[in-house]
C-alpha cells in the first residue's frame, strides 16, 4: 500500500502554515514552537535543525527525541477522523500536531493544550 503523501511532505514546508494559522488568531510563533516541542521532545535548537534540514514528516517524527507521554490524552476530530482511533502511528502523530495547532488557534489555554 502506498504511503500517504503527507509522510513525504516537508515539515519545513508546513511549519509556516502552522504559524500563520496561530498568528491569525492572535497566538505567537513561540506558542506554536512550544506545542510542537511538547509533543515531540525536541528543544528549540533541535526543532530549528529539523526545519533547516527540510526533513519530511516521517523523518521528523522518527528522529523526535520522545513523543510526550500525555499525547494519548489528545482526543477529538481532525480532518474528519477521531485522532484517538487512527491506527497508523505516524499519521496519528501528525494529526496530534494538527489538533494541538487547532486548539492553539481556537484560543485554548496553554495548560489545557499541553494536558497539564
């Protein structure tokens, strides 16, 4: 079976869209970075290296230091799918990130987004 196109899409190509979506709703690039780092375990420097290398999503998540243990608490619908029911683990991680960015853009408090 062919892999979904998003797996080979450049994270660096999508990242500006995450920022744009958040900034349209009064959030900041720093908040976007915070939620991405929370999910993936990257620090700011490592995140920037991933962007600079233009790694695809598959590589981005395969090289992630540690997916947050609370990521499984991310629930809800994104792109018509319940994130907690997505079977492909890579697709689930991508949708987790989409969901976090959506929550940020919708004005949720950081404590709720970061499941603290």
